[in-house]
C-alpha cells in the first residue's frame, strides 16, 4: 500500500487544475512513517487519489506532484522518461545552435521538481533542491551518465532553499572526472570561462543567452555600460558586435577578472574596456556626476525581491537603479533592463520602469519584452517557473 497524504476538504482545487505543489496548510493527515522525499499518494478528502508526489516533511511545500497518472510507477523508468524528454526538447531548439552549454533540466518545468541539471560542455552540474530530488539522487545521476555520457557530474547544492527542505548544503563530484577549475563553454559561437565551483548558480547565467544576442543587435558603434556584469556576458556580445567602448560594473572582483579573461578568450579588443568594482547604485551616481553618458545600458541586477513581504522595498530598488540608468543615457539611447525576481510580475516591472523614466525626466518607449531563455521553459500549469523579465526601452 502506498503511503498517503490526505488533503483538507476543498484543498484539492489547485491539483484539479494540475498545479504541482501541495502546501502544508492544505494537508489534513500524513502517514507517520514517510521518509523525506519518499513518493506518496496525494488523496482528497473523499478518499480519491489525485496524484503521486514526493513528500517534504519540513517544507511549506509539503508535496510536489510527480505524476497525475495514477497508473504510472515512480521508478527508474519514470526518471528515464522525464530526462529523455527534457534532453530531446533541447536538442531540437534552433536557439541552441552554436551553443554547447545550457540548462538540460529545469525542475518542475521538466516534470522533475527540485532538480536542476546544467550542461557545461562535456560536464554536468546539478542541484538537488527538494527532498524528493535528493531521495532519487543516485538514480538520477546514473541516468544522466547513461543518456548524456558526460566526462563528469558535479553537485552544487549550496543553495539556501535547501534548508527549507531540511537539507544541508552539498557540493562535490558525483561521478567521473572533476570539471576543470575554469571550464570553457561556447554560447552562440562566443567562448566563456565558467567557474562551476564558486560561480553564481551553477557557474553561468544560461537564462540570458537569447537576451545577450538581442542586445548585440543594438551594439555596433555604441558606447555600452554593462551594469551587474558578472563574468561579462552582455558586454562580450556587445564588443563582438562592434561596440565602440564598454564599461562593466560589478561588486565581485573575481567576476570582473574573469570578464577580462573572457574578452581575451574571444580575441576581442580590451583597449576600450573599463572595469569598475563597486556598488552599482553608488557607481552609477558617480558616473552621472562625472557627466559620463552611454548609448546602450544593460541592467541585470540580482534578485531584489526574495519574498512577498519585500515586494515594496524591492520595487523601490528596481526603480532607483532604472532611474539612474535613464539619466546616464545619451539622447536616442537604449536601456535593456531586467528583473529576475519571481515575485515581481511583468505588469509591476513595466510600471516600475515607467516610474523610473518619469523621475529621470525622459520620454521612454518600450520596444520589446524579453524573458528567460528557451532552456528555461514555463509549464502552463506551473507559472511560478517564470521569473526573468526584461524590457528594451528607447529614449
Ligand atoms: N548579467 C550577468 C548576470 C548578472 S548576476 C550575466 O549575463 O552573466 C548579478 C550580478 O550582480 C552578480 O555578478 C553580482 O556580483 C552583482 N551584484 C550584486 N549586487 C551588486 C551591487 N550592489 N552592485 C554591483 N554589482 C552587484
């Protein structure tokens, strides 16, 4: 007999719409002996089984649905099917031509809650973010080895959300050869070194790939400011597209150092590149005072809103940084601005950018809306997976 989680009356509604999460407040009863991450039947108050899911006893998200098909066994074959599907989907994407590194598994969006797998050339870097993903770790690693034949698989489960699942940080080699300290990857024909051991996320922001290509379209002959530049992504695309000059701003010296290496790696000129280490808010103010101006500005800040209660304060930070950027634009210039805060919806983001333009005293026109890359799809029954929004704005 499968172990059970029984929902309170009326709490089956979201599951009926095929949403994938069961919150702790919806649960009336759970069998006592369920192991963290074990698969359970999710049952409504009338006793009907609605789905199979993995149980997270310590988390507010008490269960994550694995299958609505009650005949489907959650076994090795199940994970094999899901992984095969995720791999096949990405193989046929035209946006990934000329790219050897991207996200292979994006958690709920690929039907594998809590599992992230990123391909860096011949290596894979994984994050196991839920009790369920952790429970099936060995099986998942075995399948990745079999299907993708990597040289090595490295774990980067050093993410604060693990603590909500009652899991400790976990990093290290899971299989095969350890990846090089600086692994060389190719994205849209450009080369980058990524640090999968200490870098952000698993080492690189794959989610901006198509947006970097979009920015490149506007860069020829332009003075470019890449703010929150990390290891140089947007700026290197801009230089490659013929940008006249580039200023990078980031608070991380190691990210700025790697940016210079990445410029060299692509044989691009460093003569008109300036790296500024510091707080972007303060540095943009300084640039305004110095009378510096730019034709093209990219703003890709870290997540300013990490929970609902920070929406107001986070929105203010987004407004301030966008206002400063607008003030730094030459007439006819362009701002490409992002928010990766899932709690900020597109409507609010557009309003914040509009308020920033108003405060900066510029007439701004939105010319395009951008989003996370194709390897970070959003399942229609799981809109929470949509987090990265961008706007191209001309003045
Ligand atoms: N655009 C990058 C990703 C940016 S991630 C890319 O395409 O790869 C956000 C970056 O902001 C990180 O590199 C982080 O070091 C930097 N950062 C965070 N807070 C900052 C601050 N207050 N001022 C400047 N940089 C900051």
